[in-house]
């Protein structure tokens, strides 16, 4: 009777291993366009590689992070600055590389693995209409500061949060050594900043670097040549337990991460927000263009 018992036990063990490796990978995403695109893209990509995938997009940032820490979400794309400031309460100003290394170290203690960061950095930025920036010879924030100090009259559109926050507008003026009076600043909703800049109601607007309206409206993002704005590098983050079960996921998601940068994410976002294409089709077309499915 020993052999049959051993045979049964071996079969049970094999079934357990097989079930573990067949476990569903749950892909999460936040509740705005860029994140919904990435969730769809990641899910379609992993499904094409043969994984069983469940998608939970449209979640709030804090809820999504908690769900990953609790094991309900296996992978989603996070921003380095968000983890550093919001989840790990680090207020120290760090370079992009230092930010990545710090969150990688801190989140590893929570069982979360930061894979290779993409070149997409969805941080704050100041933008001008491309033709206006070219005509004025302004390509960087230092050149913007010089133009203001030389007497150029420029109007600004900022959202109320950035105008008031301790690491926002006033420290930015101090960092670049310029000053803009209140009469030249309009505080408005973030979405209205894009419209006002497009329509010529303001000359400089606060934007998010990967917003699809930047290329769609012909804006030029001024280079932050003193690295004032925090880094928000878009990076796939995976639970260590998930990688233990599916070790190839790390290299596979790193391949996808290597394809993304500011211009690409802005173009993808524009296809959804401006051209009104479906998130699923935009994601699928991108993967097909790069032979990823």
C-alpha cells in the first residue's frame, strides 16, 4: 500500500504546484486615463504571454496601494514621487535616481518590488504655446526667469493647490530667482489651465508632463533645468510573492517599461482624451505596434 499512497501524495503535490503557477495575476490601476491605459495594456500583455489575469482599474490611489500591500493587487504602475511623499512620508528633496532607490528600498520592506522605471515622468511642469515659446526664445525655466527679470510681461495659469502648497509656486520662484505679481497669476482648475493656455488667455500654464493635451494643443514643456520638480517616474511595482510564483514577470514587465516615455504616454493619453478612442483599443494597438502581443 505504500506505493499507491506515495503516488497519491505526489499527485497532490504536483496539483498544488500546478495550481500555484496557474494563480491569477491581478492588475490594478488608478482612476484616471493614464492609469487605465496602463492597466489595460499590462493585462492584455500578460494575457498574451499566457497568464491568467484579472483587472481592477479605476481605484483611488490610497485604496490601490493598500490593496497591493494586503495582497489583493499583484501589480500596478506607480509614480516614484507618490510613493516617496505619500506612502513613505519622505519630504527630503531627492534626485530622480535617489528617489527611485529610496522607494525601492523602503517598499521592499513591505514586500513590494520596484522594477525598472520607464522614461515617463508625470510630474508638474510649466508649458507655453509652442510658437510663442519659440518666438520668445524660451526653452527652459531659467530662460523663463530671465525673460521675466528682463521685463517681459507674461501671465500664468496655476491650480489653487500648487499656488498655495509649501513646495509649489513660491519656492519655485525662489529656486529660479524671479518674481511674478498676483495680478499676472490666474488660479483655476487644472483642466481649465489647458484651455486658457490654448486660447491665449494666459502665456504660461501649469501642466502634468504626460497629459495628452500637451501634444494635442501644441504646447511646449519648459525644461526644468534646475530639477526643481520632484521625480514621478512611472514604474511597474509587483508583490514579491507574485514574483516568487511567476519570476519571469519581472523581465517581461521591464520590456514594457522600456517602451514608455513622456511623449509616448502623452500621445496615448491624447488618443483617449482628445480623439475619444477606447482605452482597450489604444492599449492593444500600442502592443501590436511593438510586437508585444
